[in-house]
C-alpha cells in the first residue's frame, strides 16, 4: 500500500472518528448525570405552616428547586396547564397530593415525585400523585415525540447528501425544489407513523404534520446551502447541528431543568426543541407554554436555510463563471497539441526520412489517451468520495 493510499484512507477515517468523539461528548455530557436545576415547584396553601414548609424545602434544596406557595389547588392546576410548574404539593394530614403534568416531561415529574415523596415519608404518610396532563395512549412515557423527532431528523439530514451529491450537476433552484418535496415526504412518513400507526399523536394531525414539514425543510435547506462550501464535511456538520446538539437539547428525554447550563441554554432556541416542545404544547396544553415562540424558532431555522441556499447558489455561479473561460478539457487540448506537432514534424523532416515522421508525430498523440485515463481516475476518485459521503450520511 502506497503512502498516498494510506493518507487517503486516514483522511476518510477522520470523519467517523470525529463523529464518535462528538456523539460521546454530546450524549454523555447531556444525559450521564441528570440533576435538578431551578425546578419550579409549588406548595398549595397560605397558612404559616405551609410557608415554613416551603422555606425549609427551599433552604435544603438550594439551587435544585425554586419553591413558591400558591393559595389554592385550582391555581396550581392552571399553572401546571400553562407549563409554569413542574409539580404542586397539596399538604394534608391524611392524604397529601402531588399534582404533576407528565406530558410536559415524565423525567421531571419523577424527580419532583422523589422530592415530595421524601417529605411525606418523614411524616409517615403515603403520597398520592395526580397527573393532570397524561400523554397519549401510545406514548405512556411521554417520550414518543422525541423518537418522532429522530425519524424526521434522519430522513432530512440523510437526504442532504443524496440531493447535494447526486444533484451536483443541477442548478441550486432544482435542488431546493427537490428539498421541499423531500421534506414533504419525510413529514408525511413522520405523521403517519406518529398518528395511525403508533398513536403517539391522537389529534391535531394537520398541525403536527405542518410543524414536521417546517422542521424537516429547515434541515434540508441548511444542508444543501452548506454543501457548496463544506463538500464532504457537510455530513459531519449536519451531525453536529442536528444530532449531537439537537437530540440532546430537544427536551425529549430530559428538559433543561435536569441538564447543565450549556444544553439547557440551547434548548431555548434549537429547532429540535422547537418541534418537541411545540408539539407538546399543542397536544397536551391547548397551545399554552410557548407554542407561538416554538413555531417562530422553526420558521427562523427555515429562513436561515433559505439564506444559505441563496448564498450557496450565488457562490456556485461565481465559481462556474470564473472557471469556464479557462476550462478546456484535457483530451481536447492534447489532441490539438498532437495535431500541431504532427504538422511541424512534416514540415521539418526531409523526404527521405518521411517514414520516421509518423513515429515522432505519434508520440504526442499517444499522450492523449494517457491524459484521458488520468482524468478517468480523477473522476473515479470523485465518484468514490461522493458515494462515501452519501453512505456516511445515511449510515449514521
């Protein structure tokens, strides 16, 4: 194996190795040790005993909990339905209750149950948990929307390489229209699987489908807009943006109150969180809890993709214009050179030596097939790189 082949192999191994490192850092950094950070909880009541309990719990929990008191149970339910609280504890001498909304986040609800379960255990009382916003019948853990997000994301970013590489000879406008059609197909697959197949979504099908289409279109447009600049590194960039930083910040497994500050901050504007949290608000909370803001975030990501497509298209046109005047196919140039050399030889060689002239003239001409073979080799390398890019995008 030559040094060139080793370097070529090492260069192509770099992408999957960077993916391995990035996935490990992202997933372990986001999920390996969930801890509460400023989880919003309330204790229902306005008596001095309730206020003392709230202050004591706040002092013990530190930054883990933000504890407030609420006058009555109805107000607590309303704030849970607006996604302002993770849980509300209703003290009682016989049967204390904990109000949660598991559709908001099952893992956060479990963390709140652990906190107030310890409180009632000290009182030797059983804790009754009431879920005021249960998830759909096909999604008992409330995490089904996260896996819908995974399906949409893979369908979208995996199609970027196929459109950008296989459609490299087409205009950017054609690739953009293909991306619109592809995102439509991806969104239809997503809503069919989420709805009638697995019953993760049991109403508002059209709205969830529209959000899925907007989400997938944003990813596709960003990808095909980046490809003119990043080429085969586009797959790695898409993995970073829409897998490593996207799945970990979506809130589908852990919401930001159980994550560190970095992932929690990204949750506020990343497009995966826009889809998951927007769908939750629509399906379980009557649009409360920031649905409008989440749709705006999806629209902004799509707008960023449109800008990248326009910039990428302009870049391709400028590059093509710069190359076209100087671009002459190698085999054509060699044929012209061979013909000129043959004419010069015919003029310069005496009549007696005319038999040798064809041999001299043939030498430059023979270079033309060699040049064509070299060009074919380069084309083969480019095709191999393109095929590998598609395989990497879809395979991961």
